[in-house]
C-alpha cells in the first residue's frame, strides 16, 4: 500500500500532475524548478543523472499510475521530468536567472510543442507498452527540443 502511494506521488511529480487543465505543462514547469539549480551546480552530469533517474522512476511508477488512471495517464508527469531534462544538455547557462530565464522559457515551449503535437515519429513511440512507451515519446520530444534550442542559440550568436 505504501509503495503504491509512493509510486503515485512520484509518478505525478509530487502532485504537480494533478493540477487541473494541463498536467503535462504543470509537470514540466515543476521540473524546471528542480532542474535549473541542478544544472547550475552539476552541469550536464546533473542533467544526465536527472534523465536516468526520471527514466527509471517513470518505468517504476507506471504500473501503479496506469492501474489507477488508465493507459498513459495525463496525471503521470515524471516522464516530462525526464524529457525536459534532455532539452538543457550543453545549454550555456550563465547562473543569472534574469538572462537564463529566456533559455528556460524557450526550452520549455519547444519541449511542450513536441510533446503535445508529437511530430516526426514521436507519436509512434507511445505504442510501446507500459512505462517504456510512456517515457520514450518524452525523451524524443526532449531531443528534438534540444536540437531546436541549440540551433536557435547558434542563430542568435550569428548576429
């Protein structure tokens, strides 16, 4: 009983996925609050640990979340944590929130676009069973958002 409760809490990223309206968006925002200090202190290694941990926790908590809310439930947002962690690999954060906020907002928007619309094969990954399918589409959305964010940073640096 306690393990099931823990899986539901982790799966919903401590309840952020239960906020009505747009649980994936709320989960992604909650993830930014966790990830920004991680990347400032630990850099890309911290993000790698976040991706690995978020991925493992997604697979671990999926059975309880699906048993309670159905297949690939919207309330389960730990997969968003893993996916949005990918977006910020090798991003040149300054440590000043006033300038880094634009990188965070841009990465967040790009991730949500890819996660919501699921272009370029992202939608096919959802058909993989259970936790792996729940996770895979978010990791690919994060990768596409990373590529776009890096391209945007490169284009801005040209001017």
